[in-house]
C-alpha cells in the first residue's frame, strides 16, 4: 500500500499539464543551445506550477519520480532563474529531500538557505546518518547500498554510470579496514578490473584511503609480492587484471584473499573475445576458495545474473534505477542538416538554427558543432572507434585552433619530446589545448593526459573505447562519431556505459550526448534512435543460453577433432576447454563443467580421462587458458629445447624461433619474427621508448623501408614526414604492448613453466624480462613496487642510494630522503608521477 505522498507524486508524474510544461522547457533548451544569455517561454503561473510539481516529486521515494525531479531542475538551472532566491531554496530543499548531497555543491553558498528550521534539521540529520567512512556524505541510494554490502557475504549491484559505484566500493573497503577483526593478516582484499587501463586510477583511490592506515595495508598491483612488503607483514589490497589474479591464485604460497570486488562485471557477459572467459575463470577460482565476492556493473537490470553464475543466493542483488544525473540526447546529421534533440516527453525537437556548409569537410563540421553549443567551455569528449581515427581527427581539429600558452601543457610537451619523439602528433594537439587518449599509449603519458583533463587544463579529448573499461574522466558533453567499437557495432549496454558518462555527479545535473554523423557511412538506418533509447534488455550469459552445440564443440576440443569456426570463436572455445579441465582436476563444481557433463553421458568419462592423465599440469593450464589445451599437452608430452642463456638480439631470435615452432604460430612470418626479436631485445635491454623509436626511424630511413599508410597503400619511409613517423610510433607501441608483452610473452611464459616442470634449469626469467621491459633485477623490483618502467629507470639512474637492497632485491627505502633529493625543477614530471604514487603533494 502506497502512502498519500506517493499517490500524489505518481499522479504528478503522469500529469499531462506537467508534460506540456516540460515540452516548453525542452524547446527552450534546444533554442538556447548556442546562446550565452538563456531565454525561456514559461509565464509566471507556469513557473509557479512547475515549482509545486518539483516540491511534490522530490518527496517521493520512487526512483522514477526522483529522476524526474532531477530532470526538471536540470532543465531550469541553465536559465537566469537560478539567481532567484526562492528557486535556489527550492533546489536545496529538493536535493536534501532526495538525499542528493553532492549536487548541492553546484550552488554557491547553498548553506544560506538553511534559515528554515525544517530544511536545516533534515540536512543535519542526513549529514550524520549518511556520513560515509570516506567522510563525505552518501546519497540516500548510496547509503542504502552501503548498508546492504556490509551485511552480506556476497553481493551484486548495478546502476547508472553516474551513480558513484567506485565511491561506494571504496567506502566499503575503508569500512573493512577500520573493522578488521583478523589478527593473522588474512583480511586481504582484491579488486579485479577488466584491463590495465583502470589499475592506476584505482591504485590512486586506494592509496588515498590507506594514508590513514600506513602500517596496516599496502596496495599491490603485481601478483608477486615484493620483499619490501613481506618484511613488514602487512595486509594487502591487490589491484589485478583477470590474468594477474589467476596467476596469483595459481601460486600456493600467496596469502589468502578474503574479499574480491569485481569491477565492470558486465564484461563477463561479452561474447566477443576471450577476456570474458578469463573473467569467468578468475571468479570461479575465487569462488572455489570461499572468497566473499562482490560484483558491480553499469546498466545491468538483472544484476542477479552474476550470483547465478557462481551459484550464490540471488536475493543479494540490487539494480539501482535512481540516477543523480540526467542526460539530454541529440542526433546531429552534418550530411543533411537534419539535427534534433530526442525528447523524453514529445516528438523530436528540430534544431533549426544549426547549419553546416562545409560539405565533405567533417572536421570543420565537428568544429562548428562544438563551437555552436554554449557548453563549449565545459569538458567534452569526442568518441572515435579506433586509435588511428582519434589521432587523425584530433590532429586535424587542432589545425583549426590557435596556440595557447600553459606551463603544465608545455611540461607535458617537453616530456613527450624527451620520452617519445618531437614529431608525435599529440604535441600539435596539446599546443592548441586539446589531446587524444587511447589504451596503447604509454602509461605514464596517459596519466599526464588524465591529470591535465581532470584539472581542466584541456577541455576537449578525443578518446577510444578505453572509456568503456571504466576509466573515470569528467564529461559534460560526449560526441559519438559512429556506432562502432573498432569494426564491431555497439551493443546497447556498451553504448550506455560510454554515453552515460555525460554529466558528473557533484559538478552538474545533466550531461549532453551528441550522436554526430560526419560521414554518410555512419549512423544509418535509425541506429542512433535505437541506441539512444535506454531500454536495455536483460543480459544473458552464454553458458546459460547456449544449447548443445557449444558443449558438443567442447567435446570435440577434448577429442582433438577439427572444428570449423571463426578464429575468435575458436579461441574462446579453447579457453573454455582449458577452464573446464582445470575445474575437473580441482574438483570445482561449476556451471561450465556441470552443463558439459549433462549434455552427453560420455563427457564425464572424457573429463575423468584428462584428469587421470594431466592433473600434474593443471596449474600451468590454469595460468594459460589462451593457449589451447591440445598444444599444451603436446608440449608436455614431447622433448623440449632449452631457452637461450644470454641476452642478445640473436638470443631473442633463437627463443622466438623455438616458440614459433613449438606453438605452430602460423600467423607470424619469418621476417616478422626477426623484427619482433629486434623489438623484444631493445625492450628487455631497458632501452627507453624514445631510444627504440629513434633507432627504428634510422633503420627505416637507411634501408628505404616501406610503411603502410592505409589498408592498400604503402609509401617509402621518410623521417621528415610527420605522418610516417607517427604511424611508425603507433606500430612500435602496438608491437611492444600487444605482440611482445601480451601474445608472445604468454607463449614464452607457458613454455618456461613447462621447462621448469620437467626439471630444466632456467637461468634467465625471460617472461619477467618481457613483462617489465628489463633484465635488471633492480628495475624489475622497482616496478613490482608499483613504479612505472620510466620512473624505475629514473630512480635507478639518480636515486638508487635511497633504496636499501640485498643482491638487487629491495628491502626498504627512505621515502623522506627520496622526496627531498629529487630535483623538482629539472625533473618535475618525474617528481609528480612519484608524488601521485606515494601520495605526496604535487608541484
């Protein structure tokens, strides 16, 4: 039975008169997009009626009514009425009633409204009851979620992107630390993120809360715990990708984990790559160890699906419909001048005063659009589906801008010139106050771009789907240039994970989503309207929905039968086969294994046969599920060739030839193998990226080597052609990050483990050398502490005396001496990166 206020609020929500007023407001919003001085069409009576509607809706506990309150206020707040004291009082009262305390910061001197006793008392009560362990006030919904988390042993929740999931989880982690009961240093915590893109951001957030517990917990990003931390007998908060968490679990001597937080859990439900299989593997390993598992995800209505996957009580889940920030949705067609706002209350509203005259010049049209809207001084992101497009569009856009002068930007430019190359296109962009950002950029450079953008030094960022991994950058406006991630079309959940980032809690009440058609090949067939409609269907998991075909194919994998599938699907299938083998050998009761056994009565015997024959290699297979099980069995059964015992270009080539033969890498040619060996040698020789790029430029120039400009177009390399240099830089970074550090490193690590298992003496840890880009033990140790490769080299060169080490193993370091000894003028960028890591104040 609903209360009287809920009955009234529900009637208001469906009131036709209210909808008519909102239609007027939306049209005014559209008409004023390009205006600094906003004008509205409401008369005095309509305004007062709207105020009354807001007051009623804000008292409701129903999410749709609360969301509509935010929507109305967000439409009103851009008009001069915000300066009206009565309206300001109404907003403060509404925010307090809604429990949306972060949004109070939008209003100047909002405390002036507390002369009303009821309002003041409501605020003071919630200021106490909604206080978070982080000393900031929870919204009502955040507080409800937090209270449920602390009472549960497992949980899954999903919300809108702007809800503040990370804030709640970080508060929960601090609560765990403050209420730690275990005296045996076993209350360790792990956070699993889908890719490395999120590690630095979470590491920084966790270190912020650990400042209050300097002797209790340490944040770790390496699956190998450094001796420096082991010496102090700390508890740990591990921040891992699925690969690193799996490697951690596979080592029996590692300390136990009590809590696991799975961030961006919706990645588990993807059917497009093997990363979702890695995530499944990691959480089933965790579940078998009785770890308390908590899932968080954006926009998943059936959040219980994650608990169902690991066979936990599905009642401990919540989909949070309430959103403290709202979005305005636009489709801008520069090819036809057909642009409009997609209304929540009426037919689409045409933008009559927006015209494009530049025909086939898409960048000029984008420039005109961004300059047309009156939010041009707020922070905006332009989404591009590939890194090449992000570089190309941003560089061309920069040509339309004037140079700016900013000391911090100049410092970043100097860093790029010193650490990458003076012709790197990002320099041209930064000189104009914009930037681009994508996953395969050097990590230390991404950190600097994030810093400049978060600080507001740059307000326009051209970005790829890295944002979909959960990277938290403030966005008022997001311009989405096509409906694809790479070559694949957006799924609606991915689209809203990206688009839902428009609007920042505590900074504004609304964000703007612009689907922009710059080229006729994009956004055709009503794709924008479909994606912008936020009715996200319930998500499914392929191990639930798959019929016998998937499990029959898994049987063929175990029988070593040929399967006619596309490479990506075959790779996923092989990964599932490895996971299932591990589950059988470890007697793990899993959805995957049970469904496989139930599909065919012979499957149980087949798994038992594998268990009898290959149990001894279960831990090796567990850490290498991207390498098919039949290949690993073949390597296990055959004689092995020892790895080289020296570090040289020749030795790297010899090693890669061994790997190429043993793993039958048909997609790598002999010339490619030689190139990869050269890049691999330079990388593990601790050469800087700058050195590798310069030597490659010299090699290409001296040998008149061709470089691929487009899919079907090669040109002879010219070091004076910035495009050639930037394509070469992009190729080098992709080669190091993807081919060497991921693909080849996985094979080398797997082969190294088989050699160790069979009793071969391993003199050189090639896998670690590749992982850390060095064969120097000290440089590896510094990176295991959490420093970047670039900073590790800096510390070794200038400040190694501040680190106490035994046989190149770091036992301790003097943080105060280190802080005081760095030349902050000459090495400001390095100091700030270290400060970011160690929680010093930046300069």
